[in-house]
C-alpha cells in the first residue's frame, strides 16, 4: 500500500493475571508460545501465532517499570486493547510513507523480548512506530516492524486444537462512525473505507477493522451477549478464521467452553470465557 501498511500484524490482549490467562486461552484450544519478558519495561507475554499474524496476551510482571499504558487499560477492563499494523518493508520505510501522506508517526522505538526455551534463549527484536490518536481514531494502534522474524514462528506453535489459523477482523465499538471516516480515508485511501448504514469497515490488506455502535454490533451478531458498559471506543471482538467450524465446535464442547452458533453458522465465544474478549470463529 502507498501508506506503507500491508495488514494487521497482531492484536494485544491485556490481562490482569498472565498465568491464569495462559490457562484460559489454552483451554480454548490455542497453542501458546513460551513466555517472553520485555526488556526495559515491566511486561511479559504469551503469543498465539498464526502463519501471517498473531495475538499477544500481555500482562504486567513489574508494576514499577514503564507499564503505565497497560495499567491504565487494566483499570477499566481486560481484553483486546490495541492493534499493531504490519509495515511493507521496514518500520522506518513505512514511517516515511506515512510522512509523505502528511501524517505524523513517531520516531521508531526499539523493543526486545527475552524468551527462555529449554535448550536456548531467544531474543526477538522489533521496531515500533506510534500513530497519533487523532489519525487512527477509535483504535489504539501502532506499527510493528520485525527485525528477527525467523524467531517468531516455529511449526509447533502454529498448530491450534481449535483449528484457528488467521485473524480475519477486529470489531470496534464506538458511539458513532461518521467522525472517524476522514481520518481513515486519509490513512488508507477512500477506496478501502466502506460504509453500510452506520457501520464503517476499513480494509487493511486481507483483514478488516469494523467500527459500529452497540446497536450495530447486536444487529450483526444477534443473541450475542455484550456488556453495555464496555468502554467506548474499545475493541469488542476478534474474528478468527478456522478450517472447519464443526471441528472447532467439537473442541470447545469437549473443553466445556460456552459458545453460541450464530445464524450464519459462525461460532461465538463470550467475553467471560476469554479474558474479556469475544471470539468469533468463521470458516
């Protein structure tokens, strides 16, 4: 893309108890990579890796070491808190493309994470570029460039018992979509921003960001429980692609996970089963 963004690299899910979250997401049928500890800030994570994107389960392990952003989020809720965009090329090249569009990305910031394996220690490294809130309204987001991508995906980390293999969409709850449109037209181009009634969909590579009101969300997902007190704007649900919905349903049932079959056949797992995250599984 001309803006230097090719898709969504990953979504961050903030949790209050990292080890409890590991058990919760494992029960849902996800394989979690080994625990990683960020260097220079008091956070650690487990990652749910797919071939082209992933989910980051993020928690605080040292409250005194640069955790203000995550701590502020967790004061309000657990659940999906931010999206990281994937750059075309390096994060620096994507930043230059955004500057050419008269946008205001930050200078790159280096980040590394230490991951202890039984036989070795991995040190994945990243280059992060922040995006101003008024240029990605309604969605906390940034650019994440991978400097050591070969360390992020091992074959055994990509196989999930529930059949999940990709991130399809992020569903964001907002009070209204009209104020968001100029910023996303500018960031992604007007042809990648579509509206249906009061729902706005941003096409980011092969993925979607779907903005809608509480009423819109409940209309699109009838019968799905959603906390009306969910802070807005806020990511309400993540949609994941699976190979076979029946196999996903079978795993969830065997694990004792509560889920709903939607009218279109998709599977919905309520937020209380997934650390504040509604999960939608789609074929």
